[in-house]
C-alpha cells in the first residue's frame, strides 16, 4: 500500500513538471504564431503598396512608349529632311528622343526591381503562412496534451494500476479530443476566417470603387459586404451552437430543436433562399437523459445540414416523437435525392451518425432516390 502511494505521488510530481513544461512550450509556440501574424500583416501592406507602384509604372511606361514612338517618328522626319531644319532643331529633336528613351529605360528598371520585390514578398508570405499553420497545429496538439494532463491523467493513476491500460486510455482521449479540435479548426478556417479575409479585401475594393466609379458602385459593394458579414456571423453562431447548445441543458430537446430550426430558417431567408423548415412534435416534451438529448440533437442537426448542403430542397420537415421507451426522429426533404447504393468516400457525416447510433444501440434508415428527395429515420431506445 505504501509502495502504491509512493508511485502515485511520484506520478503526480512527474505530471506537474510535464504540465509546466508543456504550458511553457505552448506559450512559446503561441508567441511565434502571433509574431508571424504581425509580420504577415506588415508584408501584406507592403505588398499592396508594391503592386500599386508596379501598376503606376506600367501606366507610365505606356505613356512613355507612346511619346518615344512619336519622338522617333519626328527624328526620322528630321533626318530625311535634314537640310530644311536648323542645327538647333535637329539637336533638340535628338535630345528629346534620347531623354524619353532614358526615362523609359529607368522606368523599366524600376519595374523590374519592384517585380522582384513583389515576388520576394509573395514568397515570404507563403513561408509565413506555412509557419502560422504549423504553429497553430502545434498549439492545438499541445492544448490537447495539456488538457489531457490537467484534467484526466491526475485521476487515472488512482483508477488504473496497469501502465499499458493507462497508455491506451490516454491515447483514446487524446485522439478523440484531437479529432474534435481538427473539426472545429477546419470549420473556423473554411468559414468565418475565410469570410473575414474576404471582408478585408472587399473593404479595399470599396475604397477603389469609390475613387474610380463613384458612390453608387461603392454602396453596391457595401451591400454585398454586409451580406458577407451577416453570413460570417451566422457561421460563428453555428459553430458556437455546435460546441454545445446551452438551451439543451436549460430547456430540453424539443425547445432546443425548435430554436435551432428557427435560427437556420432565419439565416436562409436572410440569404434570399426559399427553403422552408417545418417542425412537428408528435409526442411529449419530457426531459431525457442528458447524453441522449445531446446525441439526438446532433443527429437531427447533421441530417438538416446535409439536406441544406446537398439536396437543394425547398422544404424540409422534421418530426420528433418521444415515446415511453424510445424516440423516433424523421427528417424529410423534397430535394434532388441520391442513390443510397452508391458509396461515397466523402460521406463522413453519415458515417458519424451511424457510429453515434451504434453507441446508443439505435438504428438509422436512409431512403432516397434521384429526384425524389430523402427520408432519414432515426430510432433510439431510452435507457435511463
């Protein structure tokens, strides 16, 4: 018994040291990522200036080339009729042509230098982007490890005595957490992050439109920009909702689904789309075990999102029936449907639904044909 307590104490000491070391590493990686972001923003500003200068030089060269062409034509005319022009006129014509030619050469040399600088900046931006991505990935991995060490490993030493079981258990936790973080990171990167980057580009475009085409064109672009910001806000809210809808704990499954579907339909209408979402509760609104409520919400959410993303449906109906011993959920759309016999390598959403239902000892039925819509039937037993 004393040996066991000693081992546990030693393990706790090792864990504390590991936590401190990992936390310090995370801070250093985060600092590198933040500095890289600042460098990236500075380079973006410099690159924009260089591009503007290159465009200005190109315009200048077009003008100089026209002037050089006219000067050469004039010089050719003077040369042919040399005897009719004074020496002063000939010299001025030659000097003017020479001066324009030198200006054109200088302008081209400047353009060459600026193009080289632009290419160098673009290469540096690519390198910094790669650094930021690697740093963010490392921060995510370190966060998983740190979370694992601080929340789980402290108690594993008291529960598991076999070192092999400890390792397997810890790896399973890390793997699940890492997958969740990857999903969240991917959604943020592909959704709000991309939209915010487009907002920055659009804001620059608005300034240019205002200067070059006037107020009406600028306001037209501003309206488009507002729509993009609205979409980004919806994506942020959706991601937050995906993490854990707070209404689920407070109100229960039925009110949460109602609220979620209403929010989705409101967003669809803001995008000027015509998809209608109808919800029908066929049973009671009694509370279910927390894990079951979360699972059912996720399953219905995934089905609705699949219909919105892939079916091009104009109507989606969600029916929920909470019975005494089981729950039935039906999600139907009038979209383009698909061949259920055709296996798709990218159908991770359906795969995840099946895996979740296996854990709940429930079953999933998907009925669909091309041009005939899709029917998803979910049955889950209620186990207290």
